[in-house]
């Protein structure tokens, strides 16, 4: 039996709608006056509205998360998975356009510099316009009949080379679980009575001591060139968060993940009792790494925003997951 899942927001689809709205907003926002530097330190969304430029620093969101502003021309996206019924952390993209300032997308709404938001939302809308419309059919278990998928707007040009930091791990099986999760999306994938070929690739390198670039509130810090998966605090209700840094063309260059130490996790290949299955949650988080966003609760896909205890079904892809990864790669 599949668990009840709640609390979904169709981020990518709504982002398209928001993009069109903002795109139609005043073009004079992009007046060619010389942009000023923002004040140093931690910036609010309000402070970014002027379109001031940021070479380094952080932006603080109303929910308490802070994100280190990526280098000019680059963006960072944070996506997560949550426990059923918990308030979901909104999807966030921080996009530094350089001369037009910094735009921040929180679920469906772009904030920050209006010129940067217009540019970022137009780019997102152009990418989303190629995504097929989701189809939904009534079925007892829609996992193998529902073709829904959504994309984040980035993808990898090559293999995701990654490390694992076992510090604080709540599952001795986690490294193996992550490797299986990463490989669930690659190569020849047979599921739901169909077979697809995905050119998504990853390579596990070795244990690392670098910490994943995330904060205790689930924000993303700066890119350091190492994709590291590990453990740490996260807000209540959040099981895992994936940060991905990418360039202005949507080419990803680094991804870090943090899994929540505040929950009980399966410590073997099996899972029992009030624990979350490490491999199942990691399969979802790796979907984010490769560029997939959330689909609606009830679609039966790995990319639903939340999963319950020992949700072993989420170790294997649904039809929408298969369709999405094959479309991206
Ligand atoms: Zn997620």
C-alpha cells in the first residue's frame, strides 16, 4: 500500500505561468542605467528589488533560509522532499544575472531585481514550453499509467562525479543506497513494462570530508567544485534537500545533498518500522540532481514531493519518471 502524500506545489508548471505574467510586466524595468552594487552582507529580497549587483554575499528568504549568491551568470536551485503532511520547503532558485542583479524564485513567484526576474522567467518559460503536458488517468495505482514529469531547467553535459561524507550518517547502508539511487536514472532502465535508455551518468568517487554546501535551514551555500552528499540538520518535516549550481545555459556543474539527521532511516537494504527508506528518498533526490522537479501528489511517481515510512516502491521509477529522464537525457 502506498502512503498518503500531501502538500504539493507544481513548481515548474506554475513557474511558467509566473514567467508569462512577469514577462508582460514593464519592460522599462531594464533601464540601462549603471547598476549599483548592493550593500555587502546578507541581503533581503526587498534590497534586491533595485537591481543592484552582487559579486558576493547572501540572500535571506522570509522563511529563514539563506542562500549564498552564486557567481554572476550562474544560478543555484534547492529542491527537497518532505514527510507526509509536513509543510514542504518551497522550491527556490537564486539567479545572479550579473549586471541586472539577482532574481529569486520561490515556488511560483519571482522576486528580487525585476529586470533579472524578467530575464530569468523568460528563460524558464522558454525551457518549460518544450515540456509535454502532463496526462492524468484515474487508476488504483497510477505509477505505471501516469506520464507526469516536470523539469527544473538545468541538466548535466557529462557525468555527475560525486563524493559521500559519512559524518553523522543515520544509516550505515547509506553510501550503497545513494549509489543505487544515482544509478536508478541511468543507462537502460526497465520499469512499468517498458524500457528506456538514459544518457544521464554519474560516478561515485570516494568518501570525502568536505561538507555538503547546505545550511541547517535547507539553504544552499557557495559552489566549491565538489559534489558531496551527506547528512545534517534540516527543518522539521524535511527529509532531504538537493542543491544544484548551474550556468546561464542551464548546464549543471555541481550538486550537493543533505539528508536529515532528525529522522530514523533504514540501516540495511531492508526497511521496517517507523523509518524512512534511504534508497527511496535518495532516488527522489537524485531525480532532482539530474534535473527533474516535483509532480503532483497522487501521480504515483518517485518525483512526488513526499514519501512515507519504508516507501520501497519509490526505489523504482514510475512511467512519468521514465518519460522525464528519457526526455532530458
Ligand atoms: Zn523533492
